[in-house]
C-alpha cells in the first residue's frame, strides 16, 4: 500500500518486508521435504528439485540455512544413489520383468 500516509520506495527492503525471507524459508523447507523421500522414490525428479530449491533459498538469504543445507545434501545424495543404482544395474533404473 503506497499512500501519502505510508510512502514506501519500491526498491527498499521495507517494501519487500519479510515476504522475500518467508519465501526463502519456505523454499528451504520444501527442499528438505523433497530431498527426503527422494532417497527412496523418484530420485531423478526430487533430487534436482531439492538442489535447486536449496540453492535459491540460500541465495535469497533464508533464516533456515541448516534446513536448506540439509535439503541440498539430500538432493545430492538422491542423485548419487540414482547414479549408483544405475551403474550397479548395468544402466537399468527400473526393471519390471
């Protein structure tokens, strides 16, 4: 709300308030919540999503740096598990036979 009683510069941090930090905090939690099940299922999708969300949250200055770092570590672990299973299965990720 930009009125004469409450002038706010659009580029200032007061204009953004805590909205940007709240978004970054949500991304940090989402990266953790996507990375955790990605260890067991759909790691080809959930791993990269967790990595991207964690990096964006850290870049935006989240207050939940530990949660974002854990989401980043879980996302990387998802990709490592996928690569290991693929190599051990001779290039087959899922076998239905």
